[in-house]
C-alpha cells in the first residue's frame, strides 16, 4: 500500500443536496491530493440514542442517492447495514458494506455481508478487545469474504467516554486486514447529552495523526459543511473546511512510518 | 412486590430432554419455595464468539419446545429475539421477550418487541451507563410496551472483563422499571478463551447476594445439570444443585432490604 | 468473627469539639447495638486535590486529641500515616495504623507500620487489582505485622469515577485478611469538582449493604453531624443521623451471609 | 521549542558500570543526532511490587554515581524522589527531580521538590484524569517551581493493564507545561507476573510515534544493553540497540506536527 486511503462523508444521508455538496468537495480533494477517497453516508441510523432522532431516508431512497453520487462524482461508496436481509440489495450500489460496532458480533449479519462478495468494513465493538476481532474476521472469511477491513473507533472507558488504545491498530493488522481509524466517532461521548451523544470534534485531528503514527492504513471521518446543523453526531463531526489540513498531515506521518518500516 | 422473582434456565435449548429436566427441577423448586420462576432458554445464539459454536435449534423447533415446557410445567417462559421480524411469532409462546445486551439500542428491534404487548426484558449493554437506559425505556414505552424490565449483566471494564456497578441497580429502578440481576453472565470474561468466553461461576452466588442487597427486584441465572458439558456459556453457568441455596440467601437479603425501605 | 466491626469518624480532625461530638455518638451506639466501633480521624490530609485545602491540625495536636478521645470514650482509634518516620510515634496512640490508597505500594511506609506491632489497615489502591494486594500483604508480614486488614474503597473506572468490584472482597479475603469496605470513599468522584472531589453520599448505604452481602468483615464510614460543613470529603461523607439504620441493615445481612457459609 | 527532547536511561542504578555504558551510548547519540538527552536512573525503587525485588544502591551511593555520569559525559541528570526530605540533597546533583506517578498528589513531596528550584517532572498518576493534573501544577507553582514538566505514562484500564489516552497530551499542554511521553512504562502490565509487572516492550516504539503525533514535547524511555537481565522493569524496557531508530522516527513526526501547527 503506497498511500493512506480515506473514508469520508456526512454521517447520514440528510438530503440529496447535502450528499452532492460533500461529494463534490471530496472529488476535487481526491484529484488534487491524488489520494483515494470513498464516500460514506448512512441510509438509516438504526440505533440512535433516542427514538425521536432523525434516522435517514430509508434504504430505497438512500440507495438511489448513493447511486447518483457514485455516478456523478465517480467515488466508490460505503454504507452500513443493520439486518442480514439488507446485505444483497445494498451491495448492488455500495462498494463496501459497513458493520456497525454494536452489531460486530451478529453472526448472520456478518455472513450475509460476506456472501455479497463486497468488501466489508467492521467497526470494532466498544466492548471488545482488539484480539477478539479475530473471531469476527473468521466469521467473515469462512463466509467467503475476501476483503475484510477493520476499524478502530474507540473502546468503552468509564461511563459516557471512549478511549483509543493505539496498540489496537497493530493488534488488528496482525489479523491480516487493513485497519482504518475512525477519527470522528472516536471523539464521541456516548450518552453525554442525555438523549444524544456529546463529542469533541477538536480532538479528531490529533487522534487521526496519532493513529497514522501507530500504523493505521486508512482514515475515516464524518464531515459536514456545517456540523452544528448536522442531523446526527453533530458534536463529533468535522468541519469540511478543516479537512484538507488534517488529511495532509496524516499522509505525511503515514509516509514516515512506512519508510521506517522498510 | 413481596418477593424476589427469578428467571432461570439452561442458556440455549440444547434439546427437549434438557429443557424438561431443568423445567421439572424449577417447577418443584417454585412450589416448595413458593417463589415465582420464569423459564429461560434461547432458540438461537446469534452472536457467539465463534462461527463454529453451537447456536441452538432455530426458531421453529425452539418455540415448539418452549411451548411444551410451558404447558407441561406451567412455567412462564422468556426467550431472546435478534431481529424485528421474530418478535410477533415469538410472543405467541413467550410471556416475556428478551433483548440481548449488544442489541439494546436497536430501535426497530425494541419497537417490534414493544408492539407485541408482551413484557420486555432488556439487558443493559456492556457499553452503556445505567442512565443511558432511559432512552431504551423511552423507545419501548413510546412503542406501546407497558411492562419494561431492565437487567444488569456487567459493564465493560478493561479487556476481557466485566464489572458490576451495584449503584446501577438503583439508577435503573429510578426509571420506573423492575431491575433483574443476571448473576451468571456477570461472571463472564468475554473472549477469555480465544474462541469463546471464559467465566467464573463461583462468583455468581456472591454477586447475586450483593445485587439483592443493592435492591434488585429479580434474579437471572443460567443453570445446567452439568455445566461442564453445556453447549454455551459453560464457564459461567451455575450447577443446578447449587441453585437452591443461592436463591434462598438472595430472598432473605431481599426481605431485609425491603423491610428497611419501608 | 461473630459480628461485623465498624470503623467510623469524621475524616479529618477538624477540632477537638467535633471529635468529641462524634465519639460520644459512636460510644453510645456501640453500647446500644453491642457492636465494636473503632474511631477514625486523620491528623493530616497529605494528598488533598488542592494545595489550598484544609489539611488538619498536624501530628502533635492531632495525636493529643486522639489520645483524649480514646481515654474519654474508651474507643480504639485508627489513623493514617504518610511517611515512614510517623509510624512509631503514631502507634503510641493509635491501635491501628492506616495506609492511604495512593501509598499502598510504598515499601518503606509499609515496613515502618509493620514494625510498630500495631494492626495495619491498607486501603487497596484505586490502580490495583485485588490480587496485587498479595504483594502488599507480603511486605507487611515479612516486616513483622501480624494483624493485616485490607480495605476496598473503589477502583478507577474511567475519569473521575470509581467502581466497586464486589468480587474483590472475596479475592482479598483469600489472602487471609479481614476485609473492610469503605462505603463513603467508594462514592467519591475524584476531581469531580475541579479543585476537590465530588461524591454521592446517598450511595453509601446501598454499597455498604452490597458489600456486606459479598462477605465484607467490617465497614468503614466517614460521618459528620453536618456533612455540608465538613472540611474534607464533604460530598461523600454520611450524615451522623443516618448512620444507625445503615449499620443495622449491614449487620443483618452479615448474619445471613455467615449463617449460609456454615 | 525546535526539537523533541529525550529522557533516557537504565531505570535503576544497577551499577556504576551499567550507568557508564548507557551514558556513553547516549552521549554519542546526542552528539550525532544533535538532540538534547537527559540521563535518567533511580537510586531507589521505593514501590516495587514485591518486598524482595532489587531496590537500587540507595541515595548516597546513587547520587555519587549520577554525579560521575554528569561530569564524565556532560549529560544533565533526572532522578526520582520519594520523600520530602530527599528533595534538597538530590537537587544538588540532579538537574530535574521526578515525582513518581503513585506519589503525584503528595502535597509535601511536591512542595519540597518545588522549593529546590530545580525543574520537576511529575508523572501523571494512573488514577487521575489529565485535567486533575491542574491541581498538581498549582501545588508546584505555588511552592515556587518555575519549570514544571508533566509526563503521560498510562492510565488504569481494567486490571493489570494501562491505556494511553492520546488526548491527555493536549489536555496537559493546555496547563502551560511541556509534556513528556513515557513510552516504556506505558507498556507495563502492572502485577501481570504475580510478584512483578509484565510489559510489552515491542509496543514502545509505536506508542512513542503515536504520542509524538499527538503533540508530545519530549520522550522518556528506559533502555538497557540487555533488557532481559535488567533488575527492574525488565519486560517493558527497550533494547539500547533499538533506540536510535525510534528516536529518529519520533523526531520526524515531531517536526511534521510543529510545521503544521504554525
């Protein structure tokens, strides 16, 4: 692998317009920096803190928008699934299926994702040691998945707080999978606002740099033109305008680490 | 509430014979101790550590056996569901639907369970503070559930280990729900054996007594005539013969606590 | 051991008058309940959060007051030491020397305490597993201490919070020492108020009951006629008037546990 | 600050010969890399897990050796103190006094260190949030210390394990102090070997790089020509021959981070 790859996008598909705005931004950035970027957005947030939170447009409308983004901006697309029955349909549009952290041990969901033949990105559960991800990888591989990606997004550390154990990145790389670092969800303070999660977006660039230095192969960021108005994960999402600087720094660190590893 | 209630059974429906053996034992104990016991067994273990682990007989065969147990031994029955689509079918047999800890934030699963009209027992996620269960309770109540039970089964504390915060019991009772203490899963050491969880069954009676003293309304135990041979959670399951002594002690403590509260 | 023993007192020696007021209360309670009570107060708080916090009257004045309390109310006395050089002097007055949690691994302090011949109560460090207390016990025993007591007062669980692992009580009893449960410091939220610790005194009775059920041999409480005005640990200290009810409940639970153990 | 500074040395003063060997190595490295290195070794390990562990030569002999190292190799020296009474004597030799993590809240120790006029490096307690170090800094500054350094060396995360929260580095820098990252003690698994701590020295280079990316101003490593034979912290100490590569990588990352911050 010669360069850090990037997953980025606006958390949930708030609207076609928002997706197009972010995708256009990412397309331009990808060309200019000559770095691979995968567009990420969710069609359904199935485990929001509160039952009254915005969940997204649903699978049909959501996939339609993702398909348009893909064609219009020539960006590969990643989105998450929540039920085994969604895997096949979603894989018709998405290049990579994502398994949410809370669901990373649901055997049928993993198997259904694997059977599509798509790449599968699994977020490490906040309740799992990195070495327990070995069993997750086995479930996927035995079900036929050939492109497993693992994602560090924080580990439960006392109530309403996560911590990133940077040694987890190497532990998971030892399972033979590229490891992505989810810089924005790592700053989440789950349940910190009562009916929604708090966050600390100002920590995302620092954690991203730190994870790149620890050997991460890819970076995951949720970005938004105006995070304060975002309909989901507002507190931990990164401002679109702050994104380029962070990506550049991570890539420089990535290169130093890879040179040293040779 | 005048007495501690009890959920007990053999984790997974290993066979009709095993279920009958355990149910007969519980029926007799319930009569002799004059205490309410709900029979618990799973038809599917949908998130085992390893893809090669035994999962159970599946929903059709599983519900048939639970129905037989119910009729033959006149015990109410609780079992867990993993997908929204299972809720209605399962509620035709089960008196109480249980939501697994990893799934306790899946909005659709909670809503589907609530809509059956059955009682719903939600295990607190190992990755949640007790006060975040407020949102879970809201999801259920807004979806029509009138009998919400919450269950403490340990909180993530460093890799491969859980801890029970006994103040969580009171926190969750303040949400207006009876709180059950899952004494056997609380001794789990997740991932402790590589491809399965370790456990410390000898701690279950101590933790149960401790939780009764902290105000738990009910107790949950997985029991087996021969835990070493159990097909799931072998390391943390309680020996059937050790069960009566533990229940008696918990009830005595329960009574002291209630007297003092008056 | 036939009954639960109790360590109680006003955290720091705020004044001779306060000590006398609390000691008189404890003397009367001890007689009426026929239970052994040891008077606890510190002459110096050597590790307050802030340099501007009240520290106490110092060793000379402090020991004079403890000596008076001892004679006047015929209560044994426990107090904590912070430097090896204090051990011998303090042991002339105190029946039991206490080692603060942060200092529980300081070899010279343990050795000096052991060499006095007094009983030594060591608080388990918030940063130690219960089984690491084996090394602490060894240090004391090899230095001649014949009466080692261990004290559970919470384990670090995320920032600014402690949790009590109730299985720790049994782990430490297995080292051959009586185990005391410090109910009031267990409710501490270290650093929770910026320049001092927050606390949740309302949890102390619940945790105490829970620890009694888990097998604790003794209980430790900091009490005050008016906790809001206390000069140290105000937020977690128990109101003197609430104390009797809590002690009674703990003793009842203690008896049930011991009967069952026979 | 233009370059990353380095504290390094052999944990405990095993012998004059060992100190000279390590100091000669560091002198040469410092000259060749043109980077500032402070020699670190302890004259007494006052809180070893076991009472039978090697503690060092003691203060008199220890300071003599440190003085020789200083003169012979022209390296500044840092060493840790455990009692207030040691501060003045030690400051006659040491350029920087170090406060051990367990003792970081002992007011008198901090005050005594501050009063010497030397720089003071305080290791963040494993039981403290980074923002609680504000009180530690206040204690030092109010006692006259003008050069406070803070050191991240891991936070308690479940039994027998530490985790580094990389956001702690920025939190502590916000207190106006340079922050050092202790890469080798961060890999400690306290109590992991029963009567001593286990460790994972192979993680030290990764964590060091990660901390440099997170903004650390300095690095702390314990190094040894032959770590397997080291008399203290053998499991987490770094091999002398692996040191140069790690330092170089950290400096490169340091420079990227500082350029970006401009």
